[in-house]
C-alpha cells in the first residue's frame, strides 16, 4: 500500500474476541478484510504515476467490531448479521475504493449508511420480535484506503487513533449518559454513577438508529484501535494508550489488551482489533 509521500506502507493488523469470565456466550464479533484490486497491470507504456492515478492503492482494508445487545441468541444474531452484511457490501463493491477522492466521500458514506440501515430494517422485522425487543447490536467500522480511514459508528463500541503520543477517540458513545452530559444535564461523575447511563441511545436493530460517519487522514506510524465496551469498561484510555505505544506487532498488542481486560474482571465479552501503519 503506497504512502502519500511515496514510501510504501505495510498494514499490520490483528483481531481477537473472548467471551470473558461471566457471560455464557460470546455476542461480540469482528471482521478484518483485505480488499485487493481486480485489475493487475503487468506491463504498460504508461508511467508509474499515471497508473497510480488510474488504479489507486494496491489494496484497502475493512475492520469491523459489533457487540450484540441482550445477552441471548438474539444479540448474537444481530452482531453476526451486520458483520456479514458489511462483508457482502465490500465484496460487491470491490475496487470502488480505488476511486475514493474528496468528491466521492459523500457517496461512500451514503452507501455504508444504507447498508447499516438495511440490516436495521431486517432486524426490527425479525419474526416474533417486537420493535423494542428486536435483535440489536453496536457497530464500529473502519474502511482504510490509505491514507484515509473512513468510519461508521453506532452504539458504544469505539475507534481510536494513536499518533505521536496522543490517543484520539474517533467515536462518541451513543448512550443515554453521553447524551445527558453533552446537554449539560449531567456531569461526567453523575453519568458514571447512573445505571441508565449505559443504555444505548442508538443501535442497529434498536428503537433508534443514528449512524455517525466520518474520516481521518492517517500518517505512517499511526495505530488504529477498534474495540467493544468489554475493553473500555476495564481499561482507562491512559492504559490503552500505554499498551498501544509498545513496539510489538499488532497481534501481541491485541492479545495484551484482551488479557488485561480479562485480568481486570472480564465481566463482558470483549473484541479488539489493532491496526499498525508501518512505513517500510
């Protein structure tokens, strides 16, 4: 994958999930997909620059975490459904990432959001489910087409970027507590001590769906973290940042984050994806 400055970039990534010490089943799902272009130019009289402009990056990557809501098989069905739908979307649109430009961002966001909304409609129409009890799930997704990372987010799973000592959260938890704090009705301390604060205000398959979309430009050396709340309920951002700062590869860092969440109690399922943009 070429970098903006011409230096090649290697994407080192790894994902892991664990049911934890309390839950009987694991409703967290994750997905890592490498998308490779369908056109392979072997020889041409065109310059390398012309070919790069025509076909774009050599590959892109899709990263997804989803946390089923409800503690039963319905939650597992919901998280599996949204992950499978996003995989189908990317498989059907393979190659479109090569043409991603500023002018194409709006169309990309619309397509991603539409995919999520289609899954939402299927879940709320699930046989035997009332709207308030339909299978539901969180969703956090990053589509990496270097150097841009496009993301879509529903619920309280999170995406972070670690860059030069700073941990930036790309997503805002879609919960009652976060909403009340944003209004100024609650303080952070009040939200932390309120049981209803953790209730999702938006979920795929839930009563309300409000996907948030955005993008961030990445740099060589950046790390991306996607995770469910099974990690963030046990590890503060400072500790997450410290683990991400370790020089180890994505697999080692991912395993350490999951292990620390389990050691801290493992009260929930946990899913973690770590992505490193390594300059060759």
